[in-house]
């Protein structure tokens, strides 16, 4: 698996006015895991454009309802567990290399609509930033700790 490349992607830590983070549960699993919006970049797409596209595709939140607070200094990586690596993304990637964005949500909760053209989430909530590593699937916990360290100056 170490011979495989990382899939280029973007991740979004979306904060509300109370500095709580948007998290959602995937529609394709019954796990009690919560994640932040994220997804792969289209060929030739820059990370910021991809992040805003993914946010709207997954949550219905259009770009004009967010402001960019910060961007990760570099890419943050995670590896898939062996049992997923062979099936996810047709077995072409070992994990993802993500540029993360910290965004401020300018809208209202009513502006969030998971019933998008291709729904990915079944439910959502606002969570305390420090709780994130315990809420995600275990193989992404270190990634979430790295995201928290990256944006720590903006979370207090």
C-alpha cells in the first residue's frame, strides 16, 4: 500500500458564532462517527475552490455564507486502514493529502441543507473543537488532532 499515492483533497473546519464546529454523520454508514466536510479535488482544481465546492455539495452552504479565516500551512495526511484501501477510490490511493481551511459560518442554521443533489450526510450538529478527535473514525483521529493544532490560535 505504501506504493500508492495520496489522493489530493481539501477539508473544512466550519465555525459558528460560538466557535463550535460543524460535524455530520455519513449517510453510507451506521457508525456513530462524526466528521467535518472534506473531499477530493477535481483535476486542475485548486484547494480553496475545491473546499468551497465540497462544502456546498455536502451541506448546501454557498460560498457567500462563509469567510476564510485560515488555511493550513501545508498538506495534512492520513492513511486508510488496510481493509478500506483496496475498495475505497477503486484501490488507487493509500489515503488523502488534504489542505485544510478554517471557515466562519455567516449564515443561520436554517441555511444548512443536507438534502443536496448527491447527499453525503444524514444528520449534523455543532461540536466543541476539542471533542473532534474522539468523534471521528479512529484512523482519522490523528488528522483531526493535527487540524486542531494547525488552527489553535483561532479557536480560543
